[in-house]
């Protein structure tokens, strides 16, 4: 989970070598998670783990396996009416003195990637190994470089080169969500709002015009803005419009001629990119903005929970879905026309942290719920 | 003139050696100005010029000469009822391909220091050499390092070590003022106004509190502030309250927890430092400022034009006085209890610029007015 990362960055990293080049899919979910954590795969170094995943999957006769770079895609081909995609990234953030893994007496497994998201990958591998005849065709996607810059993301590369590999009626990303279903994701738009003035010595300020003062209506508009809560498929999305940076000033005795407010708009996924940008332009229409520059823009993804496969999944796993606020790879599936949700055993609050951990019960629970859903007799 | 510098910084500098180690005070004002310009004395390298000034003054029997560092002070001791101080700095900003000096066919002398302020120093030296029996006792002050950091300023060093050398009833700084009298100077106060918030991921902005938005009332107050015009001794001072810098932001996906607005208050010299600070505190009293830090504060200087010596000077030089907005060494005299004004031949708009110049008529005019005033029969 790249965008939803907590604010703490890992402090340092050390890469161990895998103890063995292979993975034993006969291990139970918690033990397989531990084996995956002990098989370091910091972003950029995923090849050995991708090799091991490919090797383990090729040993399963009910699957066909494709590989593109360090991305591995395996599929059943049973001619079922629906196809479900189970996807997860195999990379982690840098290790922070938290490998190898450690299981404590309370059933908590500690280590880099326990939550984000080797426990989810373990569940994928367990389903792949133990459900040879699912009620819906299955596609398993294991990809690299999720924790780094978006252009490196393996899922994006596969979507670009082999979009057919990702086809399906519904996708589940096994990102950490504490066993809750998180639907869709919000869009994110970043704009630079510039104001202009005219330089002058601050002792003769009336000779110039102050660009920082000119930004006052922008901040007033931001401070007064009331973000919307929009309900989609029963999920309430909370939008936000925020200054994330402000910069202005030349020298302490000069009236500044330029000021920039960087604004981030997080918006509910029923707004299109065009609508989101138009909304922000409208908010600041009369605020003296001299230049409006779109710096970055990623669309949201609708939760898609009204799809029959999604409804059946929700019934099978129980509980109620939660909206996803941050931007995730769910929207890559959405862009391919595949509704997608996050559903994984990890705890997102501990992702990327030195004390990252997962409750082994959550791993078992998640695996069982998925197996039940994928083996139940269909009406 | 340090504080009133135009915004252009000199682009490069090259130091020539003086053609000769001596100064000929028999030259007329424009020629002496040219000789001084051709005798480079960028801040920090004034010693040869200070030596030459000292040597030239010691040759005048009607003066006693003191030296402290590269600062030279010469005085008449005629027991007159009043004492006038004529002061000027001998350093310049770095040379910008504009030395040696060049006199054009329109009577304009070009070169580094022509305006700021070797033309003024030439007038000082001419008065010293040609007015052996002035109607008021005279003190001539030549000092170094005016164009650099305030703590290096030679006038400040003399004021600290030998305040008696600077005693007088009235002081004239021959800083560039285009032959107009500029009275007093404004005070300048710089404060940091901090606002605080609470960090959160910008996708979940309601979990935090935005420090940039919290700065909105500060900018609104600045934008709405109506600076005062205050009349003192017939001079109208225009105050100004301006943001000169603003900074806030952690990362583009983080709600910022801190923002700082740097505000500069330029105030009329009838406000004390305490009053000025109290005024700024009051302006921002209800703006959500979590910390108010005084970063820098220099008091103003009253014009002192009601003093009899100042009135007589004004009558002699004619014209009307103008207020001085920037901070100048006038306030160092003011702090010593000596009312002071700026009055020099240079054009302040061209100080520190590559095309710095002075009209030779202004040099002659300034010298003549001072000589007339200092040799007139007193009532």
C-alpha cells in the first residue's frame, strides 16, 4: 500500500538472502507468511521471490502461469461464468531491523511485510494451492514495485503490456485492511495556485504589491471550505481540500512578487477527473489566482459493490464494507473495467513501521472466508 | 546606504590597486570624487583608503585627527557654540566592471561609489580642506564596512569605543539623497508568526488540522491593514506592514502541522520600539498565532529638524526635507542623542547598480551649500 503509508519512513534496511530458493505451499497461512517475510524482497530486488512464486505455481497442474518481468500471473481455465482476480504485490519497503520474522506467544507475527502484504500473498498462494476447482475461475496476480514510484509499478506494467491477463468480473487486492472490505478509492488532484505581485523594498511597500497578501483569499476559501461526504454503494466517502504547502518571499526586506499555494483535493470516486478539476477551478475562481497548474492527478475508483460477484463476496465474508480514502491499485483495475476492493489480513496502521505485525488469526480467517466463498455451491 | 539598496546585487567584482597612495584635496569636488572612485575600497579592503584619508587630513593644521581601526575622525577645536558632524562611509559594494570612473559629455560621472557615496566623501574632504575657520565647530567622520552586516559597521564601532568622538549638536550623513535633505529614518521590526496544526494523511484530512489554513486570518489581517501616515517635524512617514515570507508544508500528501509568516513592520520614528512591537501584537492578537517571535528590531530616528542648528541648515540648503523610509546610520547618531539627516549629492536609485553615476553639478551644489552654511556670519 503505497499511498496509505503511515507518515513514519523506515529508518534503515538490510537485505538478507533467502534461506532456500523455494516456497512450500503446504505450509499453513501463518507459516507461509513467515517464510515469505524471511525471503526479503525490498522493491527492486523481487526477482528471487518472483522466481520462487513462479516455480511453486508451475508445480500446480490446475493453473497456467505467465510471467512478465518480475510479475507472475496464474489462472484456472474451467470455463466458469465469472472470473475473480486475487492480486498482491510481493515487494516491501526497506527492512528496518525487523527480519527474520518472529511469532510471539500471543499469536502475533512480527516483521517487515507481515502486514503489507506478505500475509495477503500467503493467502493468495494458499488459495491457489488448495482450491483446484473453484466455483468461479480465478486469476492470481503477483507483482513488483508497488512501494515505489507509480511508473515502476508491476501491475501497471502488466496492464499496459498484457491487459487480457487482468480481465475479470471482480478483483480483490489483498492489501492490509484488517479483514474488512474496503471499496473503491478516492481520486487525488494536486494543483499549484500562483499569485503575483510586484517587488519593492519593504521600506517603501507602497511602490510594490504583495503576492503573499494576494494569497489571502485562497487561504480564506480553503479555511471556509466544507468538504462533502458522498455515499456510493452504501459507502460514505469523505472528501478533503487542503493546502499541503505554501511558499513565498524573496528576502526579508523585499515585498514578494510571487507566492504559491499547493492544494490537494481528495475526491469521491463518483467524480470524474474532469469534474474534480472543474470543481477546484470553481472554488478558487475569484481568488486572484494568476496561474492554475495541475501538478498531479489520479482518478478514483468506484467501489463496484453492486456487481453480483461483489455482492456474493460481501455476503460470504460478512461485515460491512468501508470506503477507501487513499489512492490504491484498486483504481488500476477500475480503469480496466474491473470493480475491485481491498481485503487482506494485515493491519494498515502498522504498514511500513518498524513494529509491523499481523495476527495469525486474521490470516487464517481471511483464507477461510475466501475459500468458503470460492468453493460454495452457486445457486 | 545599506538598507536602502536597490534590489539588484552587483554581479561581480574586481579590485584594482590605488594608482597612488595619496589624495589631493586641492582637486575640485568632481575630480576628487573620480580619484576616490579610482581608489577601490570594497567593504573589508578599506585600509589603503583610510590611510590616504588620514594622511590628507593630518596635513591640515586646523584639524586634530583620531583613528580607530579603519575609521578616521577629524575635528576643529575653535570653541564654537555648536558642533556639526559630517559623516560618510568610505567602503563600496563590490565593483561591477564600473571602475575606473568615466566622465561623460553631459557632466555625469560613472562608476562604483560615484553615488554611494564617494561623491559625499569628496564633499566632506573638500569642506575639511577649505573651511579652516567654520562658524560652528566641525567633526568629520570617515568609517568602514557600512555596506555589510551591521555588526561590522565602523560607525557603530566608534560609537561603542569612542562615543565622545561623535558628540555634536547636529549630524549630516552625506549618503546619496540627490541634494535633498532626508530626515530621520523609520524603525524596522521583523516578527515570525507561527501557526500550528496536526499532521495527518491528506486522504484523511479530518484526522488532522491544517496549519496553513490556520494562517488565513493572518493574511486576511495583512491584506486589510491600512498603514498609517504620520507627520513629524513636517515630514510625512508612510508606514508598512507586510508579509515578506511564508512557509508551510511537510509533503504533498500530508496535512501540515506548522506554518510561518514572516512579517516586516516599517514604522514612523515617533513610535518607540516597545510601542511598535505592541502594535504588531495587537494587530494579530486574535489571528490564531501560536507563537510570536521577534526576529530583528532596529528603532527609528526622529528627524530632529526642530533643533536650531537643523533649522539653520534647512534654511541654508533650501528646499524641503523628505522623510527617510529605510533604516540608515542616522539612527546611530539618534541613539547617541545627536539629531541627524541625510544630505548628499548621489542618486539613491542608482546606488549599488552597475550603471551607478552622479551628476557633477550635484557635487558642486552640495559642497557650496554646506560651505555657505558653515561660513555665514551667525546672528
